[in-house]
């Protein structure tokens, strides 16, 4: 039953936050505010000189785990509460609504995308060698080629074909190691390390990708690749069920056996291939056969690079000690796992692991818990497989996912609700804050009843430059936040 309010009615609120740099003094945390106030008005109060005295930081407000989307009065009415109720408002920096910026056209599906900027890991690893304003986008395609783009959408460099030292089949993963080094892997079962150089004036820059190292050991397609530029180490996940651990240093990388170059091939074929190879060939530091089905992703621990995590279609999440190449723990889920992101937590020694599933949702796992424990949270909203995940570079509470349903979705882990009976009745559930559709599909009539058919998203990365995603529509799409909707 609605509770009508008198003109000028007020509600007492208590402001709280988990963000240390925007804490209010104890004396300012309780306040009487108009009952009809909304998010924008509350944000203005917080930014005022008498409160935080900040430069207009846009805030969102959580009430009992859900974002406030109307007025306080509407919230009270909807929940059968009176005006005397003291409402606790958790304030957080707003996630900026993503706006379509541009698309970069390709000749074939875009399987992977990465960004080099002043704030990206590869940009930081480059140190003084990286110049601000020289932001670069890396894309990998099913046509077997890597492309380097500037922020304006110009192709600066393209990798050579298979006959000139490039990949001989579709590329599935690629990352910047630094501003001058790139790693890629794919369906030809190899990891390739490239030296990248640029020349020419700023308005006509030209880039060159030169293969310097070929890494062999996997016996099937390599579908995921993660790098640590500081240690020059690479992690791979392969359809052969194994996790590879590699170094980009020719001197410290093991020699590769002849049988690893082309497993099952005749000696004459291997010799013929070797005559056209221009890069050094090496083997893995470790090749860990730890999954009973295709391994789909592996990542380093954000704080401890001697620890890694992997997921597989065998439904498991594994914690790996890279110094001993051994599995420390195994967490079993209910579905095949297809993607993985490690979300750093300032309050915990281990990250929160976000695992994309074949069942259209994202499972959040705490790797410190026992193998019998349930997941921490479930993120629901996608209508097809979750193929890629990336953490927000600016806070530890949000992430973006890319799915075969043709969308990317932004999540805020502070917005949660208890699971319903239909959802299993256990744990917490979160739903997306924003949905990013493929611009290529705007105004087009659906050709298939399969959700996302023709526009599946295969890869997504979140950088301060924006959210970059690549997919079946043969495009890298860029979405940026330009402002916050006023209410």
C-alpha cells in the first residue's frame, strides 16, 4: 500500500562507502534530505563544499544491495516503509554509460583484441619507452593475421603470412607484452613472439611485426593466452587440455624436440617446414596436462606471478603453483567454463575469479575456499555462452563480459540480491548495469533464431581508453563513457 507524503517531507539517510579516499567525516554521515530526491540530487549533496568538497564526482547509491533508480519516496513506498525509516545509502563512483565510438573493419572474424596505452599493463611495463598519445590497438583474426591500429582506426602494421614466418592458421589469442613486443597463438598450435617497431612521421606511422620466437608443445588449438610483461612469461590454455608456461627469452627457453614441431608429421614434412622458418624455436618451461577436457583460459594471479588459475570445459577451476608446476586446488562447478578473469581485491590476499560459462551466466569463485564450497555470486543476464571477461581497470567492483549473444555487459558486484528459488535458492545474484549491443546489427533484421548469430562477441578488453570488443561481425568495436545521465 502506498504511503502518500506531505509536501516538503524529509527522510533521514546515513551515507556509507567502501572507498577509502571518499569517506565522510563521522559527523557528516547522517542527514535529512527531501523525500522526493533522486540519485542526481544526492550526488550533488555529496559533492557540496559542506560534505566531500570534491570536483563533481558522479555517484550512484546502493540501498540493500540494489541501485537506487527512482526517488527515496518511491523506494519507501515500493518496500512498504514509512518516512520515519532511516535509509542507509552506500555511495559509489558511477559507472559511466558506454557510448558507441567507432568500429574497425576486418576481412574475417575478430578473435582477440588488446590495447596499449599509458595505463594498460603493457604500457606500464614499457616504462619510459612508451610515449603518451601513441595508444595502439591490437587485433587478431581468423584470417591468420595480426593488425596494429592507431586510435583513429588506421592500420599501422600487419603481421606476415604463414609462408613468411606468420601463423599458418586462424589466430585465437594475442596480447601486447610491451610497446615493442607482442605474443599470439592459435589453431596452428604455436605461440609466436613478435618484435614490433614503428617509423615515420606521426601522421604516416608505419609499423613492422617481425617474428622472433616460435614456441611449440601443444598438440591442439591454443585458445587463450595471458602475458606478464615484467617477467616476460606467457600462459596458454589449449584444446588438448593442458596449460602451457613459457618464457620469451631465447636463452632461458628450453630447446624444442623435433616431435613437438609437428606432432604426427613425417620427418620429410618437418624438414620442409623448417627451411622456411625465420624465427628461433623453443619449448615450454612447463606443459601441465591437468584438465580432462579442452582448457579454455589461464591467467596469472594479479599480485603473485608464481600463481596461476585455469578453467576448462571439464567444469573445473584450478589453482596452479608455477614454481612446481603442480595443482594446488580444484574447484568444480556445474557447467563447462569458457573464460576467466582475476579480479584483484584490496581486502583479500587472493583475487575473485570470474568464470564465464556455457550456461549463459558468470560464476564468481573465491579460490581460497574449500573445494566443496559454493560460488560467491552468479551474474545473470546473457542469452548465450560467455566467451570473454575483463576487469575494470579503475575499480575492483566491476567487470565487462563478451558473449555469443552479440552483447557486452557491464556488471557492478556491489549490486546484489539473494538468489530466487528458480535460481537454486543459494548465494547471491547480480544483474548487468549496462548492455552494449553490436553497432553492426542496428536496423538489421535477424537472420536466425539463434541468439547472437552473426554477431557473436569473442573478445573484450577494458582500458581507460574505453571498452574494446571483437567478434563475428568482423569488427573491433569501441565504446566509451562520455557522461552520466542526469535525473
